[in-house]
């Protein structure tokens, strides 16, 4: 879609010229619809990929914030029972 050469339409008869323009409009319209559909599909795929990776990224950010907060605390306050090395996340599947 871009550089169109309409020079041939000047040599067509009246009926052929009408048919030529109707087919041209139809082809351009269908091509635009196909391209827009492709763009929407690519945007949806990108959105789904980001959405799938979002929850692990949130957990990683939270873990980094907890680690940073624990590093700031004085060593005298830290206790292995209060500050375990691992964080265990449990969820109930229904």
C-alpha cells in the first residue's frame, strides 16, 4: 500500500473504469482490515506475555524489598526465628 499508478485508468472505457475503481477500493479496504487485524493480534500477544510475567516479577520485587529492609536492621535485633533465610508461599487451589 503506497505508491499507486492510476495512469492506466485513463485508457479504460466508462464501465471498465467504474469496475477498476470499485475493485481498487475493495482491495485497499480489505488490505487495511488485514493489516489492522495483524497489529491488534501482535499487541494482544505482547500484552499477554507481559501479563504472564507480571506476578513472578512482583514477588521478586517484594523479596528484594524485604531483603533490603532486613539488611538495614541492626544485627542485635535480628533473630533466625524472626528472620528466616527462605520465604515460603503457600496457596490453596480450589
